[in-house]
């Protein structure tokens, strides 16, 4: 279980530098919008053919400017937009 926690944190740390614009461009989007609804906020990406895909905003990241959001990937390969910054504070190598 401890290994799973470190793996999860490592995944978050590795992906926090991905901006919404970079992620959108890499996935064919030409426009993005932040949308607020009854179930919370999400980022809507629009492609040139008008098709859309979305990324939810984290529970504690409902308020933020588009330029402030970064993305991280969950264990099940879903993306979540967050305005929180994650960084390694300390590391201990177990041998």
C-alpha cells in the first residue's frame, strides 16, 4: 500500500507542469472553456470539427483562472484539473 501511495504521488508530481493549453493542443483542441454546473466545474475542450471532450476540476479547485490550472493523472488514467501545486518535500530511499 505504501508503494501505491508513492506511485500515486509520483504520478501527480510528474504531471503538474502540464497546462490546460498544452494538454488541449496535444489532443487536438482549438479552444477551451471553464464551465460551472450543478455537479461542479469542468474544463471543456473544443476541436476544429466542433467535437468536445472534458476534464473535471478537482473538488478543492472549483475556483481558479484557466491559466492557473495544471493537470494530473489518476491511477485509472483520468485527468483532473487542479490549481494546487504538488512538489516533493522530502524523499527517503528504502533499500
